[in-house]
C-alpha cells in the first residue's frame, strides 16, 4: 500500500489540491514490449507514456507509436533518447543524430520533452560540445532536451567515472534536468538536496526507488530508501507542471498479474503524494 506521511484525507474530509503534474508510464516498465506498455498505461489510468527508444523496433517507429497512442488514447508525453550502451546503433551511430531524431519524433507525437543521458567519457568530441549543443537545441524551441542525473559505475571498491562532463547535472549549465531517484540511490546522492539545488531547472522526474545497491534497481516507489513521497510532496507544494514518469522494472514479476499490480501500486503512490492539503496550499 502506498504510504504518505500526514495522509491528506485520512477520513477527515480535508480539502486537498492535486498538483498539475501528469503521471506517465515509461515503456521500459514493460521492456521490451512497447505496445504492452501503452495497453497497461491505458488500462491502469496513467496520463500518458514516456517512450524509451530501445531495441524494440516499435519504439523506433514514429508511425507505429502514433498508431498506439491513438488506439489506446494514451498521449506520448516524452521520448527517452537511445543513449544507453545497448542502443549504440539505434538511429545510427552519431550521438547528435540520436538526439535530433528523438526531438523530431517527439515533435511529431506532440511530446514536450526528450530525456538524454550525458555522454560516455570515450565519446570525446560529443562530450566536449554536449552542454553547448544541448543549449543550442533548446534555444531553437520545440521539445526540450532534459539531461538526466546518472551515477558512477563501481567494480568492487573501485569507482569508475563513465560520464562527461559528469554524472551530476548540478555541475553543468543545463537548462532542463530530469531527476531519477533510482540513480540517486546508486550514486548515494541526497535526492532532496539535488532537487533543491536544481530549482526551476528540474523539469522532469523519473519516479522509482532504490536500496543503495550499486545496481540500478528501479524499484516500485516505497520499496527502497529514497525520499519518493517527500520529493512528490515537494513538487506538489511548488505546483510542478512537468511530468512524473513511473520508471520501474517489472522483470522480476512472476506473471502478468503481478506486473500490473506493481504498476498500479506505483501509480497510486504517485497520485497520493502529488496532493497538497488546503492548509499548506499556496496556489499556482
């Protein structure tokens, strides 16, 4: 059961205000079945989806995504660019080509945000111009490129810095940032301090949980040690107008029923914590 400190309507009839943030489901939650994610998001009552562009050819096809969006009446709210190791050849090998294609697809589908990871350190030319290149694209208008916080990779006691200019978006002049709570768990970052430091630059959220393991777990919120409820409450009190994307892993689910139950629980958790009791509501 989703938990919230100070339940805003625990039988007392207190007036609450729901934040305008939309709650979307990442297609990675049904990986690699992009079409299934649309179906689940529709049936469970999500506001839309974030398409993780990956090895599933449906995720790479704007026409197929448009058809799924129309069929399930599920808007595509954001596109996650193919910037993972396993998607190095998706939409070509030029990293800027991947970003630009993601923006093109986002614009076609009416999505306002493109999520991107910072470059790997061995992508030296790309890394050298990344901050300026992202800024230039955002100045053009259209879908905003929001850069995600990452984490150092660890092998035993060794820590490897795999990203340039770095894994912490506070260290670079990004206009828009995506805060991922599974990633703060891996990096050992204080998620609330990161949110506070980012301020208005925090434009997009990946809602998940983590135990502090060096593995990127993407647990259902409330099952780890990250301040998921606290962050959602903080966003609600600031009248956050971006998107909160449930980006959890369901690969450990024993069957479809458990998968759906996990995603329903995550949605309920987000909805419950994105409200503000009237006595703490300051208005938009």
